[in-house]
C-alpha cells in the first residue's frame, strides 16, 4: 500500500534530512543541505492527490482528507488549482451513497488532454486517441500482410497512421504510447525481437517517432501495457499483486507486484512463454526445446485438433472449442488438455512469485467462464490444495480497449508524474 499522507512540517524535515549529502559531511561542507520550498511541497502534494485518484477512481474531497489524515480545507487548497486548470472536474455521485446530500467526487476531465495509443502486432497495427479518463476515439487499424512485415513498410504504416490519428485530436496531445507484440527495450525505445516479424529486430521506433512528431514517445511490451490498462481501468485497480497472461499465437506475461509492474534490466521480463516445461519437448521458435509456448498457444491447439481429427481445425479457436466441447468428447478432451497446459505455466509463476489473481488475455480469454473454471481446477491440481485454493483466474473482457488504455497510461504516468 502506498503512503498517502501529505507533506507537513515533520515530513518536510525528514525529507530534508534524507537529501543531505553524506559526501558533503565527509568534506566538511554543509552547503549541499537542501530543504523543500513551499512550491516543491505543493507539487509533491498535488502528485499524491493525482496518484490517489488514479489508484481509487473518482473520490470526494472528504474521502481524500480522510485517507490522507488531513483537513478538508487542505485538500481543497490542493485540488482547486487542478480544477481551475481543467485537469479535474466534479462528477455526479453514485446513487448508492446512502442518506443525505452526497459529496461530489473529483475525477479527471475527459477534455483535459489525450494520448495517441498504438498497438503494434506482427499481423495488425491499431491506432486511437485515448483521453486521460480512458475514453477511446478515432480508432482505426491496418492489417500487416506477410510481405509488408519489414521495417520500411511498418515504418510507413506507423507514421501515416499516427499522423491521421493526431488530426482528430481536440485537446492537447501528451505523447505517443506504443504497446509492442515482441521483446523491447523501453529505455532505448528499440524493438529487440518479434518472432513473427524477425526483420523488425533493432527497429528504433522511439527515435523515429520522436523525430517525426516531436512529442514524448514511450514503448513497452504488449502484455505489460495490458497490465497497466487493467491496473488503472480494469479489475486490477486496488490490487497489490496480480498477473496478466497473454495466450494467443504467442505466450506472454506481465506482473504487478508491490505497487509497480515488474521489470528487469532494459525492460526485460515477461517472456514466460520461453520458460522450459518439458526438456524433451518440441523445438520452439526461439531455438530451445520444451518451452511453454510449444504446448499452450493457438498454433499448438490447432495442430492438436488436427491430430485428434476435429473438423475445421485450421480455423479453430478457444471460443469454438468451448462450444464444440458441449457435444463432442474429443473437443472436450482437447479443451481440458489446453487448460492443463496453460495451468502449468500459471502454476510455475504462482509458486515462484505468488500473485493471487491471474487475468487471461489473447485467444484463451474467449473461453470465458468455462476456461476460468478449468484453469482454476488445473492450477489446483498442479500446485496442490493450499496454493491452488488461493488463486483467482479471470478472463479479460475487452482486450482492444484495455491495451489501448494501457499504452496511453505509459504516457500519462510520465506527464503527470504518477506511478502505474
């Protein structure tokens, strides 16, 4: 849980001591001792209030005062300039607030600013404008055929798509947030690898977009953008630890832990699909054998359906499989096998990092409640009763919107200086 208290005199003194330079003491110098000015205190408190609104959703002044253990007049002094600037507005209270006149919650204005969101996948590139409250507009996409999966063609699609999207902006554009379906280095803004579009390796997407549009650009791993979208706009709001599993043509993972998305050096981590689950298994696209991705992707599902003799296996997906499982024993067997294979990786992650909530995206989410129940059952069987009983498995409800919102949040968090 984040510390919500606002800066007062004691906190100011503590922060001043924290900023005292040890090297200055050693050299007999004390002029580097710095305290926070009233302007710095004001900025810090505004950031904390904005952070709380992103964490909690629409919240009244009274509730903010209670949560920060401060006076309501202090909160009013902090939020009034944010209202006058157009960042915050008062919204209608919910209808289940009880007796008496309900307080009007504060929330962000949908007209304050927007972000150009881009979801870059090997087969398709999506574009949209997203307000800081998560509304989606000016959405369009372009299919990327195999012959166009190279840097030059994808660069053209990106530049044209973003240009056309920005023409629809009716408020200040904070930047461009890009979710990439592949391994990326967010710090350098470079695509490291896209298994289904190998020529994209080394593409300096951040530099190219910066040069063209002159606004801030942030890129990140596709499942991590979904995670951030869930954290700010979905069921992840308020959770301290949860994971997103993307299971489609590829397998990916992102985890929110102790108040932040987990990231390794240069944004690494999340390639859970390439953890080994069978040392004697099939060869993976990465060159190793027995990766989780070899037994729990859409391509595996269709290959297995072909082996079992299921009709129209080339076009099979999880939604169709669930429907077929109601009257076809082989389809039912395959569905259970698929859920078990997915549960192997989920159980490994749960054993290692102990997230208690998993949200499933990609094609596997189309299995809805049936898939949720089978995954829960399989995790329970693999992990044992104690670990398995603590796990919640949910399927994502609107992948397109939540990913777009997550890509936008990458920019919003930078511009408003708040945490994911």
